[in-house]
C-alpha cells in the first residue's frame, strides 16, 4: 500500500540567513549537523551527495535561491520510493532567522510504519541538531563520525545504560547535565535518539533501523583524527552496550 508523508519543522534562531545558508547548502556545513559526509555542487540542477555507512544517496537540487530557499530530492524509484527536502530561510529585523523545513516523500510497501517512525524521529533530531549548530557552533566545522555498536535486544535497558555511562541515575532527559570527557547537556531526546552537546562536540546516540546502537557524532575540536575517534567510540559502544 505505502504511505505518502510530509513532515514540517519551523524554528527561529539567533543566526543570520547567511549563516543558516552555509549550514544547509555547503558540504562542510551539512557535515556539522546532519549525518555522514556530504558534498554540494550548488545551483539549480546541481547535486547534494551523502555517505552514511554503506548508504550513499544523491539528490538533485530543484531550487537554489541563496540565502532564502533550497530544495532537493531523489528521483522516484521503481517501487515509488522518493524523498525531498525544502528549506525556507527568512531573516527578521531583530537579527534572528526563521528556518522552515519540509521533508516529504513516499514509502512503499505494507510495512512502512517502522521505517516512517525511524524517519520521523530521526528527522526531528537532525533538525534540532541544525538549530544547536547555528546557535552554538556557527563558524566551526565538524568532523562527522558514524560508528555502529552491538545489536540491542532491550532498548529500555540500553537507554538506561547510556544514562549510567553519562553519570545519570536513569534514561537521559532533555536538559540533564552529563559528563562524558567534557561536561555537557542533553539537548534532544525522543523514543529513538539522545543528543548531547559539549563545548567541542554534538554526540548523538541513535536506535539503528536494524537493531544496533549507532553513534552519529559531530566533533569540532581542532586536530580531530577520524580513525582514532572511530576506534575509541567503537570500544566505548561495545563496553556500554555489549
């Protein structure tokens, strides 16, 4: 049967439209809040490419009006699957900016519910991370990190274990102060994700679609070595969730 969807998000941030545009319309900008590695060939008819684990999507740019409008999306697969993103960026006289984002598309099949829920909660986390980035890290570029941990059988227990590892008495909640190498704050929580902001990182823990705990981090410290960090976080995930 499948499912047609449209997921809107809107927020006002204390950043300029140009700063928001750099975050959503350049490879280094997208690297700093979305997921995986990204490249942008700008302009209408250009391309946004990503690389997340073994997934390497490619999206055609349909609207490119800096700094006000960006729209890109996939083609339609033989089974009807498609996804598209549209950003509208509006400056305010106060110096703030309103970001409107709509994610839309179609998920095929009769078992679309689980995939849609993962997309909905993941999209909410990514949008919130964009807000954190333009609010706290504008002008800095992150090294994105994706590490897959062990499979999880009991997610309630896994989230409680994460809380313990962060120095908490239970599952993390938004606003909790935590300790993970640096003092941080939990900036986002939903059924499938936890996000933590420190002075030099945004650390995200995701319920992987096929069962593992996934670390999808953005590391801003100068001199960060991806290979070293991947090894360290892989060991950390195994120790906490193995």
